[in-house]
């Protein structure tokens, strides 16, 4: 895909203005603090698919333990925005950024004691390769943090239904087991690809490579994000986010 065709290159400015530096309430109030809390204690952190660097910066600036924080991103436009943010802030000792793809990481085995992939794997064309690489560069005893749009409740065909004929509100669940990629128009003129996969497609490849699942979280959406909801009681009980935390307990195994 050429840079002109790559949506992450083409919409880098839109992404920066819409989601980073406090522009998006869900990121600011929930996603960034949650991810950063699970990364606390790690010394060498890799952020896979770092985009414009909002999570990378958060970890580098707030962690009491992190010595090296690396943001890895394939989009040159996204990386340019990340570097520009660091330059504008004039911060020394900030995060490092690397241009590469998650399916082929340019790092040695066991280079990091924490790897995070935050709302990125839904856009990966080869999730198995990305997950295998994440485990490969993780030290034994290290943690892998995976955050995804909740596969059950935020998948293709799922969503809030306001049935005015029957006078009912309910949450519809789409074809959960069906894997597919859809292009969604998230803003006028901005179309991005989202892959829906069941939860097993993320858990099994990681556990097959010497990791165990140590924590699963399905946080309630921030109330501020749901401002204006037609049925706040219902929507506040439907998770938008799923967090999976793995620990590598042995040398990675092939296959699975």
C-alpha cells in the first residue's frame, strides 16, 4: 500500500487532533491511565503501534520505573507527529521512536520486560505474527498487555438499539464468531479498517508461546464519555474495552 493509500498516513493530522493530548475523553479518562497502571514497574517498555505517541509519552513521563520506552509505528506521518510533540515539549530523556511493523520487530529476543499493544491489533493484517513477535521480544517474567475493542459487544453488527416501535432499548450482539474486516467511516471523509475476531484468536496464540493470562478487565465506560446517552443505565453496563494481561513464564514455543 502506497503512502497515499495508507489511511494512517493520510489521516495522521485528523488522528492527532481527534484523539490525543486530551481531545478524546475515553482515552484521557480511561484507556491511558489503565494501560499505564499495568505497565508500572517495568524498566524497558515497547509500545506496539504507537501512532502519534500518546501512550508512549504517558508511560515515559509518568512511570517511576521505566528506563527505556520505545514507540514502534509503521506510519511515517504518525511518527513525525510523535517526534514533533517531543521537540515542542523540549523534554530530555523522553521516549524513543522506531519505524517498523509489528509483524517483524527489529529487536533481539527478550529485549523488553513489558510490551503493550493498545487498540492496534484490530488493524493488523497478520495478528498471529504480531502476537508471536510480541512474545519473542519479551523477557521471561515480563508482561504483555493487550487492549482491544471488546470483541463481544463492540464487534461488527453489535451496538445500542433504540426500538421506538416496541419502546425498548437493548444491546445487539453481532455474529461474534465470524472474522471479517470492515471499513468504517469514523468521521466525514475518514474511513479506517477494523478487523473483528473472537477472543480466542488473541488468547490462544499468546498462551501457546509460553505465556499465561494473569488479568482480564472489562471496565465500565467513563460516564463523561456517555454524556447524552439515551439509556445511561444500559450503556454504562456494556464494556467498550477489554484488557488482557499476560506473563511470559517460559521460553516461547513454536506453533499453537
